[in-house]
C-alpha cells in the first residue's frame, strides 16, 4: 500500500448515527515522499543514540523510573488530570483529597507501564498484554466500571456529549476484535518489509482510531509506542516517551490523527510522529548527559563525608528513583536510626544535594532538586 493511495476507511450506518470503519493495516507499505526517508533516517539515528545510554550508564534502571513518572504524568495530563510532577512522587496521604483521583490515575499508569515492561521479558507484545495493562490502568479510578481489561461491547465516541454531536465515532463494537487482530498481526508480520518506526506510527494511529476500550484508549495507545520499541529491541530500556511532546503539541497531535480520517493523509501523521521521535530522543540524550554530569558532581561531594560516605552513596542511589524523601524514609531505606538518618539528611543539605520544600517542623520533605528539575520543561 502506497501512502498516497491509502483510503483511511468508510462510514457505516448504525442506528441514528454513522461509525467509522478503518482500513486494516496489516500489509506492505511504501511512500513517494522523500522527506519521510530523511526523517526516518534521522529518527532511527536519534533513537539508537538514546538507546546507547542504556548500555553505558551505570544503574540505568535507577534513572528510567523518573522517565516513567514523567511519562505517566504527561500522558494523564493529556486526558485532563491536573497532577504535578512533584505530587506524583508523594504518598497518597500527602495529597489533598480533591486531587487524589488524579494522583491515583498517574500511579496506575506507572504500575501499568512497569507491569507491561516486565511482561515483555517473557511474552511478545500482544492483545493479551494490552488488556492486562488496561486492567491495571483503570483499577479503582474513573472508568473502573467500564470493563477494565476487556474490549468494549458497546459504542463509544470522541468529543461531544452523545452520539449525535460527537466529533468522531470509532468502529462499531462488533468490528473491534477483527480490527485489533489485524493490528496485532501487523506488529509481528515478518513477510512484509516495513521499518519499525513506520509500523509503530501506523499502529498508534490505528489503535486510536479503533478505540477498542470504553475508556483509557489515549493512555494505552501512547504506552503502546514504548512497548513496541522495547519489544522489537529498538530500546533496551523504556527510555523514550512521547507524551511530553504530545502534551505540549496537543492540538497538532489531535489534528494530525483527524487529518488521516478526514482526508486520507497518512503522510502528515507519519511526519508528525517522526518529528516527535526525533525531538524526544534528542531531549532524552541531553537529559542523560546532564544526569551523568550531576552524578559525578554528587559523588565528589559525598567523598568529603568521610566515614558516612558508604551510607551516603546508598542514599544517593535511592534519590535517583525517589527524589522526594522524608527522614523516616531514609531511616528505613538505610536501616539506620532516625537520628542517624536526620544527620545524613542535614549533611546532604549542607553539601547542596537536598533542599527542604515543606518548612514543617515534622514530616518535612526534602528534594533532590538539581536532579528533579532535569525532568521538567
């Protein structure tokens, strides 16, 4: 199928409305636009350079956790949650009651992504993995009664308040199993010559158009991008997350998806997607470079703590995963007395690693600010 010949689908009459039935995508693809080749080359190179950090950065898993938190927060914000990055790192009892629902959605995303990555160690990317991931994502939050972990059996819609004024109506529920089966086959079809970045671009569009779940489709569809890249070994660790780019360019993101359905212009969507990969991968590389520089600086500071240095190094490793921390947590993590933990936290404040952000007399919260800010903006 040439991009230029692609017909995105057809509208099928239902009872008092028409649903959009997308064209199956499990086929060979080609294109005439040479700018896609240039972008594809640049995106592939940027992704490979980002992936290299998974091999050269010691304890890489420490740093991917903050990438996951950022992805969970940004992907959830696209769907309307209002949780800030620092709030996503706090415990439930530290969150204002009116914000706990949003906070829980972000926590579920983190759990869902971590669980899915673990599943890929012994299972290929599949409908089964997506359903399991969706079940975790929707547990005990808004949408928990909308059949978590199962494809929808009723009609859904995007935008508007009902089927009559909806902006877009995905395919009828009866079509979902066959369309998702076609998509799953496309991920693993070795008989066709389609570059992985093109496959994942088309897959994200197709998934969002099918909208197979009653709720949570946007988050699962964006999570699918990372899972595909890990499953196909383009990423050793889950270090590329497009939600930051998509959240900042939300209007253009939705427009690019809509343009395919309205005018069959798949070229525009693929170019938008590859731009997102290029910019996100380059930003990810810059972040890892800053992490390595900061780590060397912090290690140098810790040397000056003398006999406390071994415990200080252990605390520093924990801070890369949890840059917001309290003294009692330090005591538990390091298996030391509260007094010793408090003394070490004071040392970290003195040498410029931790700053207090609460100003309470008790239950004070300290932030590894220089590290945390690397994931903002």
